[in-house]
């Protein structure tokens, strides 16, 4: 299907706006988000944010996403 998958490891999972900032970065690069899955930080031991996109995320976007508010690490599958 050639979709992209991004796993975001938050620095502080209770911080508002992590999903919004990452989604804005993706959208400004003309990539559509098909799905976003967020673990509840009150129930998950190591909460994560998973974003599935319509196409693969270019490696050049990795540093920009990593610099987004509340992002500790990024894994692109």
C-alpha cells in the first residue's frame, strides 16, 4: 500500500499539542494522514503516538518532526 508509519516517543506525554504540531509538519509537506493512534498516558507505561500517512515520510522530514514540541524521538517504518 506504500503507506508511511511514524512512531513518536513523547518527552512528556501529558503535554498538549504534540499531535497537532506533528500533524501540521506532515500536512505542510503535502502528505495526508490516514490515521493517528495515541496511547493514553494515564494507562500506558510507555505511551506512543503512531501516525499512518498516505505515502512514505521522506527522511529529510525526520529532523523537523524530531524538533516538534514534546517529541523526544521519532521512528519511521
